[in-house]
């Protein structure tokens, strides 16, 4: 039997439909609430206190949640959400009564209709956080919150744009314009409600007989993990209620037209949507504390600037201030919301969420009344430098300061400093990296993942460390292998403990690659571990440990490497690893005297070419022998011609160019070796080329073949070139 928890596929389906619901909900809200209601009330001469009540009604209706869990317990969460949202739109038909009334009666009709709108809405809102929790996991919570908020605001933008055009219709009276917006909003709101029914949900509203909103508060008032997110949320609600007074400020104090007010709301909606899309890819990877500190501090500054806005100020400055202020609030809202939702208990979460909204309503109503009284006082008495609403905005600055204080008490497992967070937001590179990480985690396209992984592996952005660390925890992924290789070419010392963890784990699929990566970390603890790996029973582990130990400049085990190199159980990989180790610490190049013998350990032509090419590569010889072999493997004599052309800069190779080419054509390898030895005998050589000389001179003539003959001519050239230089 299934529990109320959803499967991954059900969560994905639910999230898809919830996003569609949110888009239409944003459209509907843009027409039904917010600016439209303010302008309706102002149209009929609403007072500042009445505007304060309107600003707080969206939260005040949460008082209803004192009893709603009892009334709704046992019902499916989605069903309740659907009916509350459907009726939320239908109650807006009451606004049509304002066609028959004027003055304070019309204002009371507007307040009453909006109160009903908010009351029905709050039942659905009480299910929002549990719904988000149902559709998310701890690692995707922030992403879903911001994704949902961004989609809502995107819908809101379309609603505001449409509203701007509707209220700009010249032949339509002002009241009819605003009521038309309500009608359009009802349609979109109804569409949104029906999309809710498509979301999978087996969860029913629970209510414990012993627990209600008050007992939830008293039980958690001393629980630091819960009370701090609650207080910050309630405080933020107060800030939002006060920010709502920016609309009356534009209409009553700056005397802007309705369509210009809507134009302002469009800019504000675009700004908050951009903030949501910015924070969405990174919210689950950044700490709450430094972000809330920065955004709340900016809030203080912006509210002080709002207090200075006066009639005559250039309109573009008002728009910029509104856009900047709401952009910061969008980020602040996302971080505080993530913190709040993650603190909600699994048991009785609907009742708990009702408690959040209940007290938010009381606080919002109180703040709305205070703001209304403050506005009345400000209209009568205010310093010339400030506008009449200055006391409201100064009060909001004080509330933002309280949020900074509360922010210090947030507990987080991983904490980032203010400097680190500033680096994220002030660097386009870091933001781009975080967006790449988000795309990497959310896409299933293997090609896209590979391209992004390539970018992440070599990114110098500090924000990439956590994602690389996460990839390293995968026990099987090929991406883990790729990342480990990159940690050799681009060392990241902060990830050394993670590399060592894999290297020491005998059951790790990526162990050998991790040991290879350790060759870029010349630290005593790495050296100690690598020395221990030389005694491992796995041949591949020993050879990789030898190579890495040599790379960190440990020169104590050369004889051991020579001994291990001759082990008959070695694979080609192991032999190459030991070669690299030996040549890395063989300062005089003595071991080059055995290079042709080493190339005979395995009777495979590609192996022979690999060993001899490795010697060329380790000495940085140009052109590389591997390229000559590549050309020869593609077409007979192609690589040989290329090599002989390159070697003609020395007299012996120039004079006997045609002779050597004919020998190769006829596969007269013994004659080529004889020519090489005779040519080399004429001079004496220094290290390390004297050891190459010895290797050629002492090589067994019974083992001559095409590959080692090419190498003999190639190395003879560099022996002579070094001597003449």
C-alpha cells in the first residue's frame, strides 16, 4: 500500500502542473489584487488607514486558520486547494456593486470584497508550503521555491502589461477599466484552479486534537531551529505590507495616472522575476545568513530613499528605485522562505502552516494600522526633505534591521562568509558557473552534460568546488573519473581529503585514477599514503602509486620501480607507469640505455611504439615520435618520409636520405641499424644521450623490426644534434 509520500515520477508530474497553475495564478493575481484594489479604493477616496487595512488584508485573513484545520481535516489537500482557489476568483464579482454606489460605501464594498477574496485565498495559501514540501526533496527545495515564485511573477508581468493597455483605453471610464481587469482576472484564476486537480496527491489535512495554532507556537517558541525562521518570516511580512504603500505614494503623493502606476508595477514585476531566475540555480548552494544580511542591509537603504521621494522627482528614478528595491526583496524572500519551509515539521504540517499564517495576519493587520496612522501624521507634519509617508518607510528600515539581528541566530550546516557570497553576486563568472551547475544537475542530455562538465572541471571559480565534491561521491559515474583526471591537471588542494578518501578505499571503482591524481599534490600526507600503496596486491595500484610518487619528487624508490617494471604480470599500462616514474627521477637518464629492451617486454607493435614514443615525449623531442608512428600507421612510408624530411638538417641524414628511404622501402632493417651504428661511432656523447647511444649499440640484431628501426634512426638524429649543439 502506498504512503502519502510521492514517487519521483509523481513529484515531477506534480511539479509540472503546479508550475502551470502558478503561471495562470500569477496572471489572475495581477488582475484581481494588489494594484487594482489600491486604485479602486483610491478612486473612491479611501483614507490612509483604509489603505493600510487593504495592504494587510492579504495576511490578516490568516486569522481564519485558527479554525480551518478543524473544519477541513480529513479532506484531500489538493481538493481543498482547488475549491478555495475557485471561490477566490468568484467572490471578486462583488466589486461590480461599486457601479451603484460612491464614496465610503463603495470603499467598504471594496474592502469587504477584498477581505472575502483574501479569506478564501488564505485556505489555499495554508496548503502552499505543505504542497511545496510534498513536491520537493531537501536538495531541490530552494530550486522549487524560486522556480515557483519566478513562474508566478512571470504570469504577473503578463497580467500587469495587459492591465496597462486596458487602463490606457481612452474612451473607457476609469472605474470600468478597473472592473474589466477584475473580470479578466476571474477567468485566469479559474483556469489556474482546474490545473491543481491534475497534481498527484494522497495527503489529507490532518489535525491533532491536542495541537492547534497556539500550542504549535508555545511548543516551538524555545526551539531555535523553528522560532528564528518564524520570526524572520513574520518580520518580512511586515516589511512587505509597508512596501505596499509605494502604490498609494505614486497615486496620492506623486499624482501619477492609473496607466503610469501600472507601468511602474510592470517594471517592478519584471525586476522581481529576474531576481527569482537569478537566485533559482544557486539558492540550494549558498548560505542563508550572508545573503539575508546583505539584502536586509540594502532594504534599509532603499526604504530611506523611499522616504525621500517627493513630487517632481524624475519618473525614471522612481522606476529604478522600485526595481532595485523589489529585486533585493525577491532574493530576501527566497532565502527566508527556503529557511521557513525547511523548518516545518512533517507531522501536523497543515496546522503548523496555519499557525504561521494566523500570526502573520495579526502582525500584518497591526502593521497596516500603524502605517495608516503614521501616514496621517506624516501628511500633517513632515520635514521638507521627506514625503508624507516618510514615517512608514523609516519604520520599515527599522524592521529590516531587526531581520539582520535575527539572521545572526540562524543555524546552518555549511556556512559561507560575506566575502564568498559577495564574490558570487559580484562576479559574472561565478554566477555563470552556478547556472552551469544547475543545468548540469537538471539536464539528462549526455552531450550537454559532457560540455558543461568540461567547463566545470577547469573552471577557476571557487563556487565549483562543492559540485566537484558532489560528483566525487558517486561510486560508479564516468563523470567521477573525468573529474579525478582534471584534479591532476588543475589541482584543487581543498579537495585533497576527498581524493585521499577514494585512493584509500580498496573497494572504489575509481581508486587507481584517484592515486593518479595525487601526483599533483606534493604534501607529506600524500607521500606517506603513496609509499604504502607500493605494497598493494593490485598491480595497477602499485604502478599508479609509483608514477604519482615520482611526480611529487620522491626519488627514494627508483630501484624498486626497476624491479617492479620487470614483473611479467604487468599490463601495458603498468609498464608505462613505471617508465614515467623512472624517467621522472632518473636525472642522468641512465635508464634510457634499456629503452629498446623495455619495448620488447610485450610482443605487440602498438606497445613497442608506445614505449618508444614515451621516451621521446619525456625528453620533449620534436617532432614527437608518436606523430611519426601515427602517420606511418595511416599509410605505409608516410611517417618515414616525414621523419627523414625533418632529419635532413644534419649532414649524415641529408647525404644518405635516398639510401635510408630505399632501405625502409625494401624492409632492410638490419642495414639501417648498421648505418645508424656506424654513423654514431664517430663521436662521443654526454648524458643523457650517451645512454640512448648505448641502447642502440647494444641492441640484439635478432629483434630488429620496423617500429624499433624508425626509433633507432629518430633517436640517432637527436644524439647527434645534441652533440653538435
